[in-house]
C-alpha cells in the first residue's frame, strides 16, 4: 500500500495523546504534518523527558 492520504487510526491516537500532553508546548500539534512531525516530536520529547 502506498502512503495513505488520510491519517491512520494509530496516527490519530498518537496525535491525540501528544496534543493532550503537549498542549501548552505545541498548541498546533494537530496541524503539523509530514516532514515537520519528526522534528517537532524530537523537540516534544526533549522538553517532556
């Protein structure tokens, strides 16, 4: 299967958790897609852990 245009269920769950946990740090997390996601995830993990 090629890259899915719509987010998968797991993506939605991960985004929901990260949006809830990182709401004050990343208020626009739900709008971030594609290449920006891994970079932002690294920043999120650095500030969280």
